[in-house]
C-alpha cells in the first residue's frame, strides 16, 4: 500500500481552528456592539445634565436631576432583605 505524503496537514487544521475561533469572537463582538447603544441611550434619556456647569442654572438643573435619581434609588431599596443578608454573613 502506498503511503500518502501528508506533511503540513496539521497546519491546515490549526488554521481552520483559528478561523472558527475568529468567527465566534467576531460574532460575539457584533452582538455586544449592538447592545451598547441601547443601554447608553436609555441612560441618557433619563437624566439630562449639561456637559459642563458654567452657570447657577446649570448647577440647579444638575442638582434637581441628582435629587430625583437618588429618591428613585432610595425608594427601590428593601432594607429588610439587606439586613437579613448582613445577619446571615455574621
């Protein structure tokens, strides 16, 4: 039986493996990039804060936005759950 010359065939396998990994990484990157604008847009639509605070009105507007955000955060907290979690760790 004649033996076929297969030198270098392992390199083709390695290249194929690298290609598959590259396609998977690229697909994951595209999915992550598709998600990013939606979450950034949702955050920016909630609070409108000037880039730089140069006037008293800018400072008051920023203070109002931060007060509203913190009150929403405080209302969503459940202190009993946090207390029970802390007690379970002690």
